C-alpha cells in the first residue's frame, strides 16, 4: 500500500509493509501486557475485597492508573471502583474483546495495520 503524505515538511511517498514476524511478536507482547495488567488488577481487587485496607480512593485510583499505564491496556480494560470508605472499596474490571480485535491480535483499528511498518521515500 503506497500513498503520498507530508512528512518532515516535504511531500513524500509512504509505503506500508507487513511483517508476519512483527505481527506475531506484537500479538505475543500485547497478550503478556494484558495478562500482567489483569493479574495486578485481580490482586488489587482481592486486597480491597478483604476490607482491611485503609487506602483512600485517590490512592487506589493512582494504583489502578499505574497498572493501566500502557495505552493499549487502558484502551481494552475498563474498571469500576465502588464504595465510599476504604473498607467498602471494591474493584471490578473487564476486558473488552471487541476493542482488542481478538485476544490473539494487537489492538488496532484495522487488522491490516497489525505488524505494519511505514517506510518513507522521496
């Protein structure tokens, strides 16, 4: 796929190449990112469910933000923190499979851009 775009203040030809190897590596990396994030969210949810925490809501939200720092993970994992006081805080989360394309695909707007590398020429 080739198109013309302005890149670095000049009109250039942009060619999008696809690599199956890159696609596979991206998919594997994203699966690992999701697995780590969901494991950490589950652990936090379990801690909150025991009701013995004294963390204020702001600290819990900061910890969730740290877990979901990866923009792709934040895009496909939604969460809800309930409860008014620290002992009442409860965390639930879910993975949006439709947004992630599929568990085996790097999350992207188009499956053709998974594993894609842009190249520019004059």
